[in-house]
C-alpha cells in the first residue's frame, strides 16, 4: 500500500516507511491492529473511495473526497450515472464510510431499500438535497461540541443556477464543513470555477490534475449494477453485522505512486475483475466489468459472492482472485458497519402510504388541511405541526419548537401537548400502531408514521411519471393539477415552509404550462377546455405568473374568443399595476401580435 498525505510530513508515522517523493509505504510485515482492536478506532477518512486506476500500473487510486468541495463531471447522462453509481455503492458498503452522510440525487432510489436504513439518502432534485444538508449543518453549528460528519452529494441531475449559486456560497462561508458535491459540470462549473473536472464518458485514462496523475475512472454499468445488487441480502432489521475489518489507511493520491511491491500486490491489481482477465476499461463486455474495490465490498463475509462465468480456470478462485475478492493483505474486506440514524426524506413514503389507503392525508397544495384534525381551537397549529413532522422528521425538540414559532419558540411542554393532540386526532393504523409514534427515550425521533399520505407526494409521483411520456402523460399531469386547491401552504406559511412553497409553486406552474401547451397545439390531444382548466389550476398557485397568462391568451386566441383574450390581458395588467411591475417584453410582444388585425385564430406556438 502506498499513501500520499495531503500535507508533507517530516517523517511517516509507524508502521509506514519513507517511499520517496513524499509517499509513505506500508511494509508487508507491518504490525497492524487486529479486527477486534480496529473496531474501536474511528475511521480517519470516512469519505475515502476509489476514483479509478492509474494509467501505468493499474493500481487503485483512492481519494478522500472530503478534501474537495466539488468534483464536476462532463459527459452524457448515462456515463455520469455509471460513475456516480459506482461511487455511491462503494461508499454505502464500505465500513469506514459509516460516519459519512451519502446522498444520491436523481439516481439510486432503489438503494435505499437494498441497504441498511440510513446508509444512503435519495432525493429527486439537487435543490431538495441542498436544503436538507443546509438544515443539518445549521443544527450542527448550533451544537459546537458535535463532530461534523462528511456530507457527500452525488448528483446525476444538473444543478440549476440558483442551486449552484447557493452551494458555492455555502462552501465559501463554511469552509470548515466537510461537504463535497459530485455533479454534472453543466450548470455548476460557472459557479464553482476552482472545482476539478473529469470526463465521465472516457473509458480510457485521462489527466487528473488534482491527483497529479492520469486516471481511468471507476464506473458501474447497468448490467453489472443489477447483478451486484441482486446478491445483497435484505437489510437486517435488528441491526447490521459488527464484524468490521481493520481500519483502512489514509489519504488521497496526488501523484504517481511508487511501483507496488510484487510480494504484496498483484502485478495488475485492477486486471482481474469479477468476470474476466482484462482491465475494466478494456473488457470485452463493458456492461459486465466491475472494479476490484466494488468486488471487495461484495466479498464481505455477510454478503454472498456474485456469480462467476463458466467452468474452467477462469471461473475458479485459484485462477481468478477477484472471484473471492482481493486479498485481505491488499484490500480491506468491508462488512456493513452499524448504520447511522436514518436521514429525513419523504422520497420513500409512497409505498407505505399505498399499503394503507385509509391513512390520514396532509394536504398542502392549498390552505393547509389534515384529515381528522379540526379547524377550531388548536387545530390549525396542530395541522402545522403535522406538516412540519412530515416534511422535516427526526429533528430535535428545540428545532421543532423554533420552527413552530421563530419569534417566540414553543416550550417543550407545549410541543408535547400538541403532539398528544395530534396523536389523538389521527388515531391508529390498521395494525394498531399510532400514526404519531410514541417516543420512549430522549433519543427517539419526532416523526410521523410512514403510512401518512400527502397530496404533494402524490403530485410528484404523477408529474414525474408524466415527464417521460410526453403528450401521453397528459392524464397524469391533469390528475396532478386537480390536487391543487390554491397557493401551497396558504398565504402565510411558516418560515420553514417558505422554500417548499416556492418549489411547489414552480412545479405546479411547470405542469400547468406543459398541459396547456399540449392541449392547445393541433394534435389528437387538442382540447381548449382542458387547457383552460390547467391554467386555472396554475393561477390558483401563482396568480401573477406571466407565463401562465401568456398561455391563457394563446388559448383564447386559438378559440377565437376575443372577449376572453381581453379578460386575460386586463387581469394581468391589473395585477402588475398592483405589484408596480411592468409587463415582461415577451408578454408585450404577444399582446401586440394577438391584437393585431392580421392575427389568425389558430394555435400560436408555445416557447
């Protein structure tokens, strides 16, 4: 093993020896901790992960991602997904990453069910994940004695301008926080100009300036991912195995390492993958290649081995070292370490809610409503508490009290009284468990039952499904819009809900615009009445959105409804005068075009 420390040291600490050019070497006969002793030693680098292999010797390059605020990837979405999947899966399975928070954004939703609770979180959009991480970091800042866990955000979805700007500001104002983003360069590179970039599309070696070497990126193709995850046993509800290996050694590679000692390292450590004898990048079937680091994770004693191909020497353990995983002398055999507490997310609620269709529903796509909670007395505040627990579970009592009244925070007594009122109102599920679980110790989380339903979760499910279907997704879009009753969370949301409100409004407006566009064009889906209904739903959420008014104008023009066109124009002008805002240039041009004598009452193309 060769290690290049981030900062030069006068002399390597035992058991390492000087290897030249700042490298430390681990002798083959080094006296190391046994597994029992290593269990009690915190992992020094929880964010250590295999980025790829060297171009010359094929040696694995492990990098401490916590040292990088961001790593950006060029290439097509499929290539970026393959690289992020390999990183996420290795981090989720290696025991030294148990103290790191791993978030998969836009991919890997199935991993949350395959892995022990809390090992990985999933979000659909980068903005959701960044909001959650920001809240966790704020909590950590409020507890100076708390140890900061590395936060690793792996996104296959490009960041929009606002999210990229917010992330860049966070890394600037909180430099001490071990926060790392791996995401597409598109959308983020402008705001993170110092971040290193790699080309995820290249399956051959490429320069990595921040490592001072060329690297062949680790990736996991879809076929290999399916075969590997098929070997995972169901997560043990009683707790994962504690049979962890010795703590791995240290830091990120930043230059070409010294030649490995043949007595301790195979001549080509990356050569023997699970299926063949060629390096992963040169495998005959790219979909079958798997990097040794991932194979090592699946070689843990509590995990069954992936199948090997065919009879004969190439399929035997003697002829293919990767078939049984790399030697313990060279690579730690990770078992799944004790999982950290589950991280809050609403992405997995849909399945549990579907099992209990009679469960109470929280409705936020309009004034806040909660089934079985009365609107009088303390009812409105109890409903707000239910929404807070749904969208932000697992927070401390102090945080909940402050969120419910930032100016005059609730006392713990008030919080417990309102929780009891909510528990009584919602009652029990069919199996007899309360929809507001009781806390038996101070460490038990504040949360709702996963059976609780929410119209926002249903809205996301419908719109996400419709997104990939084009015009065929119109029924789902219109079902989603039928859930909208007004401005999300009403006109006076609590501060914690305001970012969510803006996200909901944006998604509703996008859905309304898309539905209206499809219904206005000359096509089998043409239906101006349904187009009007879509715009009406969008304006319920945001009555000043000019894009929706432009859609409304086009609908009335396509219908030949001159009075309706004037109604849309007049209403928009009135709202803009009230807000003291001028019309957008695009709106002014559209009004001019539609009111001109030469305007034809045919569907006007939407932008």
